[in-house]
C-alpha cells in the first residue's frame, strides 16, 4: 500500500514530466488502437466477403475449344435453359434464396444468382441441378474474379495497418525507454536518498514501475476513446486514396466511401474498437510500460546510494 501511495504522490509532484510522458504514451496508444482496429476489421471483412461470394453461385454455359478445353461464358447453341428451369433450380434445400431475372449475362437471356447456405454445399447443389436436367454443357461456378477485385483494396488496407502497427510499437518502445531513462536520471538523487534511508531496491523498483503503469493506464483509457473515434474515418480515408489511385473502375468505390462519411450506415468496412482489440492494446501497453520501466530501473538500482549522493555533491 505504501508503494502505491508513494507512487501517486510522485506523480502529482512531478506533474510536468508525467504530462509529457502521458502525451507521448497517449499518442502511441491511439495510433496503435487505430491500426489494430483497422487490421482486425479488415480481416473480418475479407472473410465475410469471401464467404458471401463463395455462396453466390451462377450457372454459365460453356463452349468447347479445339483442344477439348471448356471455356466458361461461351455461346452455347445446342442446349438452352428456359426461365422456368432457372426458377425450378431455386427450389433447393441448399439455398438461402435466389435472384432471377430476364435479360442477363448469358446466352439464355437470364441473369440468375443462387445463394448457398454454406460454401461447401456447392458440389451437392450442382449434383441436384444435374438431376433436375442441367446439361453438362453448363458450369455451376462462383465468381472468384469478383472476390479479387473487391478484396484487393481491403487486403492492401490490412497490410498497411499491420505495418503501421509494427512501426508504432517499435517507436513506442524506444520512446518510452528514452523517457524512462531521462526521468530516472533526473530523479537519481531522490532515489539515492530513499536507498540511504533504508528502502530496498525491490521497493524502489516497484514504486517506479507503479508510476509508469499508472500513467499508462490513464493514457490507455483516453487513447482507446480517441482510437474508437478515429478508426472509421482513417479507414475510409485510406480506402478512398487507394480507390482513386487505382484509376479506371475505382471511382465508384471512392464515391461510395465518400458517401459513407456522411452516412455511417453505408460504410464500406465497419471499423470499431471491439473488446478483443481493447484487451490486446491494454496487454501491449502494460508490456511496453513494464519493459521500459524494467530497463530504466535496472540501470539506477545498480548504483550504491552513497555513490549517488556523492555524485550529487
């Protein structure tokens, strides 16, 4: 209890130094929270997008090439499917629903998309369609190219956020160690007096560690709040920049993301600081603070109190 009380008194007594440390720790935690929130949200968005596109199935005619290779999307004149057949294919226990309309992408003049309950039901669904009369000249496929085009900006965002997170953590460790060393050097005489009065090295070290962890906890609360507010705008801004730099075909994405800033319900990726993200940042913050504190404390506790006091005189 004495260690905690002494640490809190020192925090009040050295307000200027602790405020400076707090500002830097706050900036590190805020940046890390934004980067980690975007990284986690990007991963979830990629999985959801992949699952959704794998569940979206189309029936496309194929054509034979001279080399006996089938090309999806060719004009098939031998066998044609009627609108009624497309509708009958939608009557399946493997589906959550279907979107069927005339005037579509294939030579049958029908645009049909079937939504599987699970991606791994594709083979069973195709077998059912064959049993219902779907010719072998038609392929039952998912649109993998759509996933690549949609997911590319999100994958880039995930990679950028991860790199930014690593850089922030490395810089955070270095800055916190330097601040701790400077603080310990300024308080060298104070520590020498405490040691000369009989305070053991362990108690001195625990007091110093308690101070830096207390500052870190306060900064964690403020930093997570700021990170929660900044994560979504930063994510949208990065995606807009990527969409605009991609050139042709990306304008619509940039427009959608710009509209998302004005209407939150239309956000491309829903970025939020979840409980998992908060726990990860808290653990990392305490770890960084502990590492910085241990390194700086190890330097000061190696000196004998008499030597510290003589250096002051």
